[in-house]
């Protein structure tokens, strides 16, 4: 699962089905790394890192701080934890 890091339960509720999407995850785990030079965005990179963290967590919860920060930098209205 994803750890709530402040008022991020809505973000986590969006990330949970994305992290469970077999087609999206297949792309990120198999194609994204090969195409990384073509798709160099911080948000895509942090999703890829979050996906790998979740896969390697051994059932422990994962803190999605990096993706929260990437979203905040991309869309300023999501900065902070309010």
C-alpha cells in the first residue's frame, strides 16, 4: 500500500488503480526504460521509480514522496499538503 504523507489520500486513491493497471505497468517496466531518452519527464520517471519500489517492497507500505513532489512541481496548486 501507499503511506499517507499528509493530506495525500486523494492522490493515493488515484495512484492505487494506476499501480494495479497491467497494461500501464507492462509499458513502464518493459518499454519505458528503453525509451527513457525520448520521454524524459520528471513525473513519468517518478512513477516508474514508485512502481519499482512497490514491486520490490515485499508487502511493506511505500511512501510516495517523490511523485507528490513531481506533481507539485508540475501543477503548483498541488504544492503543500493542504
